[in-house]
């Protein structure tokens, strides 16, 4: 609010969006919000509109006319917040209008993406500072949940925040109990540890996500499954089931959860060990955003350790393989040498890998590495609804009645159903149009295709899937310039992050939160007291009489499942607690009800 550049380092659930949304409403003009997550942009814009806050977004899932209309609306003061994906900053259309926009401030979400030493570097982010030359008085707010001290310094340099201030909220989360456990039977342990409270289980692969979901459903645990390979309607249904607690347990790949406003997640379980501590912290932090006690459990075994140790060779392939992948991409997208840059192309990784006999995972890492070298940007899967806009004069439609009555019938019907269809691309539902006009879907499809061929309408069919944004003029792969020195440095840094993750998993002596805080540059004074390492030290001093008293006191406050009652005890203390519960049940002191909850037997009325 005082027009000072600001770096806000806030943990997951720390309220980063509010930091720019409120000042945007208080200032003249609008806030330009730069975010790499299209789904999150769309979700935030929809939520702001529900609150009557004028907002819009520009991203790769939009068509030219829609982008142009949105920018023109922004130029005329239609919005208080305009969300934009970083690759859009470089398009000629946006740059043409940029000087005429009334930008009050610039918010950079996921700001760690600006650092090439961070875990998720995006070359597009390096262009953000160029905007500052046009709007020197607009302050920059850089927001991130995961940044080491080195990355924080990189953010300030690349965003030209030379006289800024920094707000750092501690990475400590006192309400989350952290546990890391070795498991040779993850599926069984997952079913045993998960309960009917709101939970997220993260898996690395789509296949494992579906297998875990099926197993839990077979155990009569209400479970939903979510990953990018599912059809849009199934993903939406799964998310809705979870949000409304019809399926309290969500099994998903790691993209799920970004921007989802559900503070009451009681448990996050990592079925597979994450790649690095940044990812682990961000995902585990989706538990307990309401400040109430929550649980973050990570399962790992020797296969996870081996995968992490081998990840460097997989993610940083040799130069020859990078050139092969580049050539294959150019052939797959049919891009000729010296083709114009700044274009979008639909890109299906699995189809690409199949056509060029490449392993999908290896190819993906090569694509990401070349992306970090600034050659292209791969966007996440984004759904684009059908849109129609009339691109002719009204009298042409009137004349159509004499030439082609059936097409005129469809055209007039569209005009009656959608009052904006003459002015800009308007989202439509073909099923609703066919029903309204009493046509078969095939008849409507043929009519729309013919109207488009006659250049009466611009009809964009629905699409869903990732896209590749090409930044450069396509080169001969033999002469492609690859920064091998930088890749070597990235390899070394990846090895260091991997070693930190392996050390975190195999650690048996140091407080887990202390390890995380130290990794992110904090200097904790004491152990957290709420991780498995701290609790194991505490429970080592608990005798059987004290433990029996603790369990009965806990049940006196509320009925609990076995997992809820013993979840905070570890190792020998947990085994002792289970044996005590078994004895108390045998003696009739505690009972198990029909909901599988333990309760203290009420006293006899005559006692």
C-alpha cells in the first residue's frame, strides 16, 4: 500500500492471495497477477466474480479474439484484477496494448519460478522485470511458499526489487504432526492409517493413484480418485465428492490441491516419497490450514531411496538425447526450420513418446530441461469450452434465408440464445443448442461446420489438453545452442536437494521440523515436539501406568477410532498402547461401537 516492492514468504495456506487482492481493490487501476497455474487462475477468477469483484484471466486456453476482448476491457477499466500466464507476457498482442493499461501493482505468484536455481524454474518469469520499465511506479509483490535464502535473493535480483521489504512467516506448523515411516506394504499401511476424516493421499503415477483408490474402495472407505488423465467430467465429480465430504479421502497425483480452498484437511499421506523437501513441505502443508491438529505421514521404502538416488541421471540426460528429443518435437509438431516463434501447439506427451519410440518419463525430463533453457513452455492441461462468434454483417444472415433456409434457422437460433455472440467468442453448449432447435447433434455439427466454411461464424470446438508454447525460431537440432555449463550446475544442485530428501527420510535422531526449518534458512532454537522423532523421545520415558491413564483421559473427552487414539504414539510406545487397549477391552472397561469407535463403558446406573 506504500508502493514498496515486497517479498512475501508465506507457507501453504498462509493467505497469499489476500495479500494482493485487498490492495488491488483499494488502489486505482488494476493489479496484474502473474501465475503459471491456469487451473488456479480460473478458480480464483470464478471465486472473485461470485464476490462481485471484477476479474479476468489471460492464458493459453483462450482464442485470439477472446484475448483481445479481455485486454480491451482491461484498458477501459473493467477489472480490478487481471490474471495472466507468464508466456502471455511475450505475445505481440499483449505487448501492443501494455503501455495503455492502468496497472496499479504487479503480483508475482509462485515467485520461486524466477530463480534458475529453484525447483521449478520458468524462463518466462525472467521477462516480468521488462514490464517495470513501462510502469516504474507500480510496486511488485513477489509471493512464494517454498524458497531457500539463495532463491529469495535470486527473486529480488531478477524482479529488480532493489529497495524492497521482505515479510517472512516461519515455516513452522505447530498443528501438524509429522511422521516418516519405512513400509514394505504401503497399500496395507495406507488403509490402516487412513480414516474417515478429510484426507489426501498423494501418489507419483496415475496407475498407482487408480490402484490405491480401488483398494481403499474395496475396504469400504469412501474414496475419490483424481489425476490429469481422467476425463474432465470425472475429475470434476471426484473433486465435488471430496469437497462435499461424500468421499472424504482423495487419492491424487501431486497437482491436486493447488488453490483448493478446503481448510479442514486432517491428513496428508505421501504414498511415494516426494522428489525434494520443497515439494514435501508444500503438499504436507495442505493439512490443517484451519489451524486444528492434523497429520502428515510419509511412507517410503528401499525402492523410493533407489529412485531418488537414480533421479539425477534420469532428469539430466546426455547432450545427444536432448538433441534427439528437440528434433522429435519439431517433427511431431511439424515446425519447419526458422518458423516464427511465440506460437501454441497442442502437445500430448504419451502420443509423442509412442510415435518416436521414447520412454515417456525420460522424454518428459528432457522436455523440462529444454524448457528451462528457454526453448518452450509446457502448460498444464486446460479445458476450453466451445465458442462461437458471428464474423459477418447482420444483412448476410438475413440474405441466408433465401439461399439456405436450414442454415439461417441455426444462425437465427444462435442469435436468440446468446446475446453476446455477435461481439465476442461466446461459450456455448452444443447439446443445449440441438435440443432448443430440435435438431440431432449430427445435424447441428454439420450446420456449424458449413457456417464456418462460409465465414459467417468462427466456431472453436471444445478442447482439453496440455500445450507447448514455442519461444524461438526453430533451429536445426545439430546447431541448437544448449547451455551445458548451466545444466551441469543444475545437476549438482539437484543432487544436493536429493541428498537432503534422502537424509530427511532416513533420519532417526533429529527433529523433523528442525531439519525443514534449517533447510529453508531458519535457525530454530528447540525441537518441535510434534514429529515422530520428538514423540519417540517423549514416549521412551512413558511407563505402562502413565500410558494407560493417558489413553483413558483421551477417550473421556471423545470417542475415537484405534488410529485416532494411537496415531501420536510411535514404535514401542504404540505397541504398548495397543496392548493396553486390548486389555481394557477384555476387562470391559472400554467398548467398540458400531462405528468402529472406542469409548469408555458408561457406569452402571445403580453403581
